């Protein structure tokens, strides 16, 4: 049985329109993928910082116990009704119910240049003639190993009973704060507004730096134990009349009455608290 030959031409390849459509889809896919890279890098950096913060927090608790820093003699003589602080950032805190720890006692038990940091942040001397980097030491090569300024910790010891002088056997809340690096602090005034708290100063840049969500503020109410409060959310409303107004709310249901002073810290990664009996 004979069939008539086809009169249509066979296809030799793709048309220009098909190539353009395929190229457009490919470009869109690559663009979306490229947009994910910065976010993925940021998330990876945050995860690394959180992991290092957890490691340093565990080290800090071991240092507090093994070096005798959870002790009543860390407080200055005749301290009543105040918390004491030591370590990077917190040692510079000045408030009516917070005092610096006994520097001589703390200095004799932990080395200030390296005792508050992760011991893997070592500094090495540059070298060109040997393959192995050279260790770097402080004090012109005669001191201890040098560390890069990185993740560090500080501690606060707050007596549970503010009316009784501190002594062996006193109950105290120990707070260990872990920072991305030693940075600045900012004093705020918190004013209750409709279940939230208005921040002063209210600039958005200040809020993002010192009072961002999921971080902590140290609330310093007169006559009370310093209180670390976890920020649940913070935001800024732009008003054409009153300028920027920043607000936040805290996790939990405990409220703060009246305008109160609070301290925000730059680069605060983690806060751990325990109640112990002081030596």
C-alpha cells in the first residue's frame, strides 16, 4: 500500500521564541536562587554565633564555680541591697542598685585578658618564611597568649534578700551574659502604654542596636533586684507630628509600673540565670 509523502517540513531545532522563553525562565530561577544566598549566609553566621554563645555560657558556669567567683567576698565590703558585676561590658555598668565587684578578689581568681573569652580565638603572628603560624603573646612576647576580641561573657550576682548584708550562705541570683563582642550600652526610660512600653530615646536606629526583639533589657527599678527581661517584640512607629516613637513588650505576664530605667546592650547573644548559695 503506497502512502503519499508528507508535504510539511521537518523541524530542525527550536524556534527563537522558545529559546527566549526558556532563557527568561532560567534567568528568573537563577535570580531567585542568588537572592537566597545573602539570607542563607546571614542565618549561618547567626547559627554559628548562637552555637559559640552556648559553648561559652557552659564554660562561664564552670569558671564561676571552679574559680570561687560565686562567693560573698566578690561583693565589695558591707554591700547591702545591691548587685555586683564583673567581666567585659557589665563591669562598666553604673546604676543606683548595681556596684562593681571587688576588683582585687576577681583579678586574683580569673585573668581579665583571657578568662572571659573563648580560648579558640587565638592570634597568630604573620609569617612568610615558614609554613606554621607563630603564636602571639601579650606584653611583647612575655605575657599570656593573645586573643582576638570576640565572643565574651560577664556576670552579675544579685542578692535575693536586699535587706540583709551579703555573707557566706546568702542566696543570690547569678546571671551570665554572653556578648558577640565587648560593645556599648544604652540607658532607656520605659513608660507603660496600653500594655506595652514606650522607649526613650525613641530613634529606630538606637532601638535596633540596643533593644531588638529576642534580646534582653536590664530593668533597674528602685529598691528591687535588677531584673533581666526578655524582649518579645520591638517596633518603631513614624509619626508626622511626634516623630519616631519606639515601643516594646516583654515575654511573660509580669508588668512594670511607672517610668523605670532600663539598660540595653549591644550584641547581647545569650543570658542564663541560676539561684545559688554563695560561698
